[in-house]
C-alpha cells in the first residue's frame, strides 16, 4: 500500500502531485501547434458538429464543476449554446431538435448511475452522445456514440483531484474542435488557449512547490466555523469545486458560489469566524470580485486570496500569487484549493482517501 502511494501519506496527495504529468497527458498528441488546431480523433461527423445548435453537458459532483468551466469555454469559443445539468436531473426537454443537439456525458469513472441515466434518456430521444471519461471501456465509453479519454491515469482517492483539471483541459480541446468545425475559430483566441494549456503543467508545478505555505495557512484557519469560496466567470466553478473538496474530506461546512451572489443570501452567514477564499485571477473578473471581498472584510471575515501576479499586493489576510495564464489561472488556483482542503482535513486526522458516507463511484441512482 505504502509503495502504491509512492511515498505520500495518502492517494489524494499523490494524485494532487501527479497533476503536471496528468495535464500533459490530457493534451499529448492532440494539439497541432503549427496549425493552431486540435485533433481529438472524434468519430462524430464534422458535418454534424458544424450544424449543432446546442451542447448539453451532463455530469455529477466534481465532473459537474468541470462541465461548468467547459460550458463557458464552448460558448465563448464556438459560439454555440451550452447547458450543464446534473445527471440525476437531466431530462430531455422540448423545443430542441435531436439532430442538432449533442449531449456530452462527463464522468471520471464512466460508471456513475445518475450520469448514465441522463445519457440513456438522451439516446432514447435520438440525440447523439459523446462520453468524456478517464476509464477505457467503461459503460459511458461503450454506450455513447463516441468517447474521448482524459488520460489522467487511475485515481484512487475518493475526492477527485487530478481528473478535474484533465476534464477541463479535455473540454477546452473539445471547444476548440467544435469552434473549428463550425468555422468560428478565432486563431488568436485559440492560439492563446492552446499556448496556455501547454504552460499549465509548469504553472501547477509552481503551486506544488509552494505546498508548505498553503499547508501553514490551512492549519492556521482549520478551526473556522464555515468556509466560503467565491469567484466569477471561470473562477465560479473553481469556487464550487474548492468548497466541495473541503466538505468531502474535512466534514466542515463549506460553500462555494459566484461572488456576485454573496449579497443575495450567504453574506448573512459571514463573520470573523468564517474564512473566505477568493479567486482574484484573470478569467475570474478580479476587480468585481475584489469589491465582494471588501464586503466580507467589512463583516470581519479573514480573506485568503488567489490573485494574478500582475495585480500586486491585495489588502487581505493571506495572498497567493498565480502566474500569468489568462483564463486558465483559476485552474492553477484550484490546485491551491486542493492542497488547502487536504492539509486542513489532515490536521484534523480525517480519513482522507475514504471519507465517511462517500464512494468513489456511485452506481445507484
Ligand atoms: C462520486 C465521487 C465524486 C465524483 C462523482 C462523479 O460522488 O465521490 O468524487 O465527482 O461521484 O463521479 P464520476 O466518476 O461520474 O466523475
């Protein structure tokens, strides 16, 4: 067991550290730098992708958060409407043309019953399906019309870590491929994104090299009454994912939401006992989020900020600097949030790899 953990105390920590490698694997052989193109080896006909007028992403848990990130990429790059639904809530709606809709099921395991149920409903109604999964020959891969693998390698820890980043990267590649098929590809935008994807593993390594600092911060705030995670745009799914990670393994009350929603309810819970983790990076509308940060500070909350290196010093309790990576910066900050959750839970002696009441893959509805 110890050997399988590669010297780490937990699979989760090992998998967090594997990310530079797993992120490289997600793009390996799929980007043509010269042409600024992506090849996902899709068998879905290009003519279908050209005509598609809605992409519905279906998933659960962490995969759902990856879809929220992917939706924004697809809409901004390919100029096609994209929606995200929980597998357990997915129902084929009216007013859609089956032959112009693509349903993308995103599942690390490829076996989540709720996601499979959504995909099966889509297939029954004649909609084409694409599976995005980590598991070769899984049910999702077999039942969908086409499959793309995220190539992250096995993930053992119940709390998904490395597969989140790989799912987002794969959906980013899909966004470029769909944009290309639809003749919507802006070479400059796509070029920046593809360049960012190639620099992502190095930026993540930088976070891993700074582990001790985030560990000290996690331990310092471990007694917080509740933890709030906020961000906008691409920072919003990362805020949700940061909160999910913390609640899964520490059992602390943690909530994530788009920063603009603070004032519509959660602000009532903010006190000097509730640390707020805020994404102030590129791609997360940092100036607007900084205004929300001041609102929580006025209620005494300590703020832990993850901000673009270019923003300089923020007036916050703790600050982590994220290297320049455009709209992918929240994905880099996410690795700090994973380490925050891990070290906070570990300081409380929690069962990190097998949290109570949770399973790696939930095969019941
Ligand atoms: C379970 C796991 C989560 C995971 C979710 C979806 O609830 O505990 O970590 O995000 O299932 O799993 P999937 O394999 O479909 O991505």
